[in-house]
C-alpha cells in the first residue's frame, strides 16, 4: 500500500447554509453530495423515514442517528490515520465499536487489495454544482477506484443502498471531470457493530449509470431551489 500524490486536492471549508452542509470553494458555496441526496429523496423514502421515527419515537430516533454519526466519524478517523501511516491500530489501548469496526474494514477490505493511495478524506468537486469528501481514492484490486467506508447497525442488501452507489457516482464523476482521470470502479466497504464485513462494487457502465442518475438528482435539487 503506497502513496502516490498524483493529484492535488483543494482545501475547502465546510459551511452550513440554510441548515444544510455546503463546501466553501473559490468564493462559492457548493452543496454537499449528501445535502443533494437528502433534499431530493423520493416521497416513498421520506414516508419510510417518517414511519420509522413514529415507530421508535422521535427522541429515540434522534439518539440512534447521533450515536451512529459519532461512531461513523470515529471509525473514519481510525481508518484515515491508518491510510496516512500515522497509526498502528494494534497499539491503541481503547477497545470500542469504532476501533473494532475500523480494524475489520482494514483487515478484510484494504490489506492486500489497496495497492496505491492517491488521497484520503479528499475534497472533490464538480465545478459550480456540488462537492464532497471522498474517503479514499486510488488503485484497488488493480482498478482505479473510489472507496467509501460505511458502518451500520445491521447488514445491508444491495437493493437498499442506492444512495451509497449514487455517492460513488457523484465523487467519481467529479474526480474524472476535474482531473481528467479514469476512475472505473466504486467500492463500498461496510462493517456492522457486530463486526460483520460486507463489500459492494460497481464498475464500468454500472458506475456510469449511477453518475448519470446523480446528475439527475443535481438538476432536481437546483430546480427545487429556483422554484
């Protein structure tokens, strides 16, 4: 696993605009990929989320969401430090869900598979449209790839993680557009709190399909703004 800083990723600052995450870049506030996806959810998805909140209670739903967010941020931090070569997870004394989940993703999903790293927690953007933070960009199993690390309370089925694939489409399209790169594969590496590891991959025409689907969501987002 070697670093190859072949691309220069921009620095940016995150800002909250009207309650949603944006990236301040070159004087523009670009909406984040997750902001666009949240704002353009289908009525069916919105209804499912509302029904879940009613079922578990709004306070409990907020607690679950915050706990998952905190755990995910911590897990990402462990993995980023590993990719940067700044930390040996074996030397960490704390024993918690986030560390164990990070270890599972590193051992099962990264070691002997990720051969070259171009960027970690790198800001990518599509000029004038959107921006986001890519967890890892590089060569994975011999293919130019964009990787996203996920945590979950329970295992995922492919048909229920379209938003994950749309994120991969968004980030890879932005990267290919700005750097004239040729990222052909998107990879999701996921671990549950029970340390079940899963990986999902989309490549070639399937990745292009999700790039185009995300562009449709971008158009929908800006149409909603201009109403």
